[in-house]
C-alpha cells in the first residue's frame, strides 16, 4: 500500500482557470492540467525568486519534492505553450494558508 499523499501548503486560493491560445475554441484544444501546488512552486521559485530550500519550507515539503514539482510544472507549461494547447489549473490536495497581514500604522 502506498504512503498517503502529503498535503501541500499554498498561499493563495487556487481558482479553476484555463489559459488558451486566442482565436481557438477550447473544445478544439487538448487540456494540459497544472496542479495548484505546481503553480505555487512556479510562483515561489520563478516569480518570488526564493531558493529551493525557502520555497520547499514555504510549501511544507522537502527540497527534492519541490524539485520534482517544479520540473513537472515547467514541463507542462512548456508543452502547453509550444504545442498551443490549453493550460488548465485545477485539482490536488492543498492547504491554503493566508500570509500574515501587515499592520499599517495609523497616521493621526
């Protein structure tokens, strides 16, 4: 029996979203599925520019697991772009953790 899948931590509520080439009906495209955890890994590593260790800690996974998630995500995004397919974000078991709110100082 395989080990239960560990829940991933993401900082934003993933919305079911589809990105597709303009001018082509969605029914004519093959969907490439991107999991919310893969989107979060891309955000942390490529947008926020965190190290893999920092990104892995943020998601509550090991560095090697983050590497696998990133590799899978980058491949799926590349395939969708190169082949002109739809990129669909949905699925997975994640825990959404809101980032701490920054307190603003009141000016009187």
